[in-house]
């Protein structure tokens, strides 16, 4: 894992242009065979995996929670930073791993590349569609290696399964179905605003997002369930499965039509993202449907056994189903896949994972973007599919079941998905056919070339956000 800098500085001069945040040059050229110095920004959750993945190259840690920073740093001989902007000024740091909350991924990633550093950024790579595009374009403008944290892309088993399907061994792909059936209980709700501890720099933590009072008991992790900072479970766990589905399908642009149906149901808490949702990405060829469920199989498991009793569909719990003319493939994890013929007989299986961090470091050393298994443009597209699904939901309203069936129309696959959601809710004591509990999202039309919504002005505006002063995401891509 101790990748050297033998070829690291070949494109260093490119980074000297238009650095805006922070204003810093690439830094001195280190000697041959010295290690690539890596810093990790955001170390409370997924950052721990970054610290382990980059352990032989780790020189600095950064977190705006000083308690987390000191506890995670322990006795390690590393530099410590509270403010990521100060870290990026350090010319001895060559690359960064970013595992902060979603709403700061693009901000920090772009700033890091402007400061001459290569970037490994966690999924989703952005909080909205526009900033994800800026991040991807920054990698090209500054000629930097930028890896998305979709580690399935480094799994040889999934690489082989994708090739098997794309080579036509099961005939034409008919559709892809992603499932994110992951236990998500209530996060609670406070009567008074959460008191932010003094060891947390809340201004830095908020970054580009609205700085507001919180009414959930936990600041950390539960930001996923607030659209101000997170993207729900489709944009948290589900981005992995969304990426795998798009990978099999081979689409290299956003879907032309997006429709969400769902809601946050089964409890009343401080979250506002759906825990029950199905999204249609209506590609002209094979559609991509994505289902999210946070509730268990039935209401009997609400008090005990929630985690152990989640739904599965055709062998997929947190996974992907690729349906083809002559059979299908189930991908139930990051490292396994099984192919079945039209008689549902298993005909082939794959197993075994890879090292996504090592892949990034090898690409950094080689200066060859094509070596990245999860290159940032792939990350942007898959993240954006989650964002547009979430956007459809945010622009929708709760309606009666009859309006939902009318909106779904004659789309048989999506109608079946909606029916599965309705049956799931019924098992959890929620009658979506009787009560207007489901949110019918806006039926959005997207121009995949410009990544603009063509039929909804507010929706088009919400492809980006109002950025807080001092934390503006830099525009890198040319205006279309």
C-alpha cells in the first residue's frame, strides 16, 4: 500500500492556474521513491476506513469536531487540522481522502484539486447535480486523479459480471432494479434545539448548507436524513447500488425522465427524507428502477428484531437485479454476483473484492486517469441519479392512491414497483390505498446533455442550492 511518488509530479504545473480556495501552489517536488502523503478530511464515520486504507501514506487528519479529531488521531504521528482550508495550504500533502457529510464533498474536493492535490471523495460525490458536475470538470481542468468511493468498481467479481452481461450472454438487458432495504429506525425529535458542543466548529460543519437549529438528538450521522445536508438512504447506502445498476446498463448520462413515489412513514421524527420510496429513471432503452425501504417486513418487528427482519426481493436486499431476455443477474453485495437462466437455474457466479484505496494510489502514481476504477465522472452520474430522484420527491405532494396510479400510467414495471411498496406499507400498518400518505413526486423531464430540467422551473433551480457566504462551490464547467 505504500505507493511511491515516482511519477506523481508530471502534471504538477497544471495546478498553478486559478486557485481560489485556498490560494496555494502545488508545492515542492519530492524526491524519487518518496511516499505519496495523504490526509483524511472527516474522520468520524467512513473516515475510519480511509485512515485504514491509507495507513501507510497517512500524514494528516482533519475534523471540525476536535473531540473526534483527538480521539481518532490517538498516538499517531500525524498533523491535525480543524479547518480543511488550513490543511489544503500544506504543500507537503499530495492527496486527500474526503469522508465528510455529503454537503461538503464537492466544496472540499474542488478546493483540494485547485490546491494541487489528488482526491478520493466518498459517495455521493456531491449534494446536488450542479456541484457534482463542477467537481468532475475540476478533475479535468486541473488534471487531477479523482476517485469516487464506490468500492464495488474495484471488485474483480463485479467487473467480470458486468462484462458477462454486456457481452450478451443473457441477451438484451430489459431493466435494472436497485434495492436498498436497510433498517432505519426513528432518529427522534427534540422539543428544543440541539445544543451544539463547544468542541464542534458548527460554522465549519455547516459549510455551504443553511446554518439552522436542529431538532434531532444527534448531530453526527443523522444529517443523512435532512435534505439540507444529506440525501436520504438512496443517496447514502443506495448510491452504491445505483452505481452498480448504471454500470451494468452502460448509460453515460442522466435519465431523461424521473418520477418518485414514497414518503417518510411509520414514525414521526426530525428527518425529512423518504424511508420508503420507489424512483423511476425512464431511460429510453432499459429503465432503472430504485426501491428504498427502511421499515422492517412488518409492524411486529417495530419493537424487536427490526434489523434482522428486512425485506428481500428475488434474492436482493441491499443489491441489484439485472433482468435480461434469457435470464437475470443478482448482485447482493459489493463483491458477489450470480447469473440465472430463464428457468431460474444458476449458471454462473462470481466472488471476491478489490482494494479501491490501492487503486487510487496506483493511479496517482501513474498519472493515468484511465486506471481509476471509480473515476469521478462515474461518481457524478450515479450520485446525480440519486439527487434527481430525491428532487422529484421534494417537489411532490401527498395524494390519494388513485392519483398515483394515474401518474404511473401504463408503465408496467413501475406500477409493479409501486404495488410492492404499497404491500410493504400495509404490512407495517399503513394503508396507502385508503389514506393519502404517499407523496407523488414531480414528473421531471431532463435534458441529459445539459443536465437541466426542461419542464419544471423550480426543479431546475433546485439542481443547485443557495451557498452560504464563504463556502461557495466554485463554478468550473462552462455555462450551457
